[in-house]
């Protein structure tokens, strides 16, 4: 006669499966959160680089405008 698993055994198996699923969900959630944080940091760094580049371009444009104004003033004075 074949023996069947006890009710306790089946209950423990169900609980283990539930615990494994719960652990997998929590790990996936943690990985997603870490990926979102990494993406946010990367976006912030990219925004800082873009702002620095825009500021440098603005300074360069102002310098060029001042230089051109000086050149024009010298031409009129000469």
C-alpha cells in the first residue's frame, strides 16, 4: 500500500511555496527600486553636465560679444 503525504507535510509545502513567492516579489521590488535610484542619479548627473555646458556657452557668447564690440569700437576710432 502506497503512503500519501500527511496534511502537515502538504501544509508546510504550501507555506514554503508562498514564502518563496513572497521573497521573489520582495527581491524584484528591491531591484526595481535600486534601478530607479540609479536612473535618477544618472539623470541628475546628466542635467548637471548640461547646465554646466549651457553656462559655459553663455559665457563664451558674452565674451565673443564684448570682443566684437571692442573690435568695432577700434575700427570706428581709427
